[in-house]
C-alpha cells in the first residue's frame, strides 16, 4: 500500500464513528500499537498498556458500558436541539457510536495507564497517554483505517474493571474503536491559526496568521 504523506495524514485524520465489519489483522493491530509507543512520554517511563479487543463477546460487554455512559452523558433531546446541519451530522455520529460501540467496530483498543491522585500527576500522565493515542490514530489513518478517541466511559470505568480484569493500580484513558469505513476522511473543522495564536505575549497577533 502507498504510504500517505505525513502532513496529509495529519490533516485528514478526523473522528470517524461508523465502521465496516472487516476484522483488522493482528499484524496491523501490532503496528498501530507500535506507532502509539513511539510517542513522547514522561521520563521515558512508557506507563501505557493497550488492550486490543477483537472477540465479539468482549466487544459487546465493553460497548454496553460505553452505551450506558453515553446515554447518561448525552440524552437524545440534545440531538433534537441542534439545528446547524454539520454539527448535527457530527453529533449524530457520536450518538451512532454510543449505540454501536459494542457491535460495529471490529476492534476496540482500550488504552490504560497508571491512576493518579494529584492534579499534577493526572495531568502529566494524561500528557503521556494521549499523544500515544494520537499516534495510534495517525497510524490507523496511514493504513486506511478509521477511528475515534473516546473517553465518555470514564464515569463508568468501575464497570469495565471486571470485564477487562484490570489490576487496581491501572486506569483507563480511552476506548478507541478502529476499523474500515465508508465515511470520508478529513478535512477537519478548526478555528483559524490567527484566532488561537499570539506572538511574544497574550493578545498580540502573530504576523501572517490573519
Ligand atoms: C479528550 C477527548 C475525548 C473525546 N471523547 C469522545 C467520546 O467519548 N465520544 C466521541 O464520540 N468522541 C469523542 N471525542 C472526539 C471529539 O468529539 C472530536 O475530536 C471533536 O468533535 C473534533 O472532531 P474531529 O476529530 O472529527 O475533527 C473526544 C476527543 C477528545 C480529544
């Protein structure tokens, strides 16, 4: 397969929440996780673990927890209230994933790391885990696979523990559904650089960013 240019990969990797059933071969799963582990991480401690869930019963059990968490986070009235068609499409996709996490994507990767207590610990650990997730998503894109970083399950993490057999000291950071899709990759909707960038100090525009 021809490899995508790095910038094209970055610019066209968006959250995709609808999947085809084709299984992701284990060699590719290993490659995606290898890419994830190339991310920067505090003290090179590499405190991550990845649980690749391909088994349909296990996916269903994990997806059920996600569905309950999603239903609590986002009642259907939320979707009905959105009038902007693009925003509606995005949120409809999120609702779709809420209902199908356990049945549609052929692969779920649960990304794990150490639990933290202080806000400092939690931020530095998250700053280590999430770059790995982004590497994983970019690698998936390069292999023609779609995915989505999700965290909505977190309030119900306790229900995942027995399903995944998680040791007490391990926390979950994301559930990433991965698979082939018929959805379109990129472009993404983002605020322009000039709106989010300052030069030298807060409030001063960076020349050339409009
Ligand atoms: C920390 C974080 C948590 C997220 N959690 C969820 C989630 O639980 N469910 C979901 O469908 N999308 C989730 N997303 C995806 C965002 O909704 C998505 O990145 C955002 O809407 C921008 O869309 P795009 O990635 O397609 O450009 C999450 C993204 C991040 C960074």
